C-alpha cells in the first residue's frame, strides 16, 4: 500500500503523520503524547523535501527523514485521515475543520492558522 496517513497509532496511542511510497519506503513522524478525551487539537502534518513532521497545537513532534521516498507530492497517493488503508487505528472523534496545501507551511504560518482556529473553537 502507499499513501499519506494522519492518525492515532493504535498500539501506542500517539499521533502519527507518515508517508509510504509504492516501493515500500516510508517515513513516520510522531508526537509521543496521547490525546486527552473531549479536547480539541490542531493537528498538522508537513512534508518538506525528504522530511515529514507533525505538529500538535503548533508543538513539533519527532520528525522522520528518508531520501528514498519518492516525489509523493505529485503522485496522486491517497490521503487517510483517522485510520490507515485497512481502516485500522481509527479514532472515534470528530474533524471540525480540514485543509490541504500545495506546499510545506512554515511554523509561523501554522501558528497563524492555529490561533485563528483556536478563537473559533472557544
């Protein structure tokens, strides 16, 4: 399988943003803090070159780098949010807002989006 994945990892309970290409190469960024029930989170996955990262409320997670992963930005790979291809690792929450960008956003851009959406949640 190949694709982009933004999910909660079932075994660890942690957030994960990953990319796997059709050759089987992958990279997985993680945020090693389990979410709290009934709490809203701003979750962003960013790929810049050969690195992916995850941000939870604009706090950076553990990045992953793999120069072998192909140019998935233009490949048409599927995007899975909240589960993986086999529907495992599903979370039982809601997605209030979602967005995609055609380029990697900077931390300052992520912070602007986070602060704007945080005001709407309150």
